[in-house]
C-alpha cells in the first residue's frame, strides 16, 4: 500500500508508520512528499492521482463529503481512510493504536478497491462513506 498521511495528522504519525512498515508499504506524510509550502487539496489530489495507486489517511472528512473535492478525489482514483472526530479526540498513542488495528483492513481495501472513501471509526470496522 502507498499511503499519504494528510496535514491534519502529525508528521510523526506518517514517519512512525513509514518506519514500522518499511519495505512492506510506502507511507509518507504530505509535508515530506510535497514540502511545507501551501498546497491546495485539489493540487495534491491531482498529483497523487497522476502517480496512481495512492491511498490517503486524513481527518479532513470535508474531502470525502463535499463537492467538488469528493468528485475530484474519486476521479483521481484514490482510496481514502477518514478518521471520525471521536478518533481525533483520543490521545495520540490511542489514535495510532486504532489506525494500526485497522491496518490489515486498510491494506485489503487498498488492494481490492479502485477508489473510495471509508470512515475509520473509534470502534468496529471501516465503513464506506456515501
């Protein structure tokens, strides 16, 4: 799986996941991939779409719910895992634990779905967003 960790999640999460899954998955924080300058959602979505094969981990549910960003995201062929606000209220170590718990399901989805948006809840399994 190639996973981009979005700006609303800390770079240390992206770097930690990258170290943990080195050689198995490619994980990168958006700042490490595109720099720290101002980059619109549309820009990074289009760039990832052109590269192909990317998934995104984000707490910005607006991307998955609102037009035109949702349409652009899906058209780019991306798979998104969007944390629910309850997950974001957890301490960092518990957020990370929840992501790691869901990692096998995220990997399967990344290998079997061409594009889509999924909620990463505090309990239970990943759910496709309507």
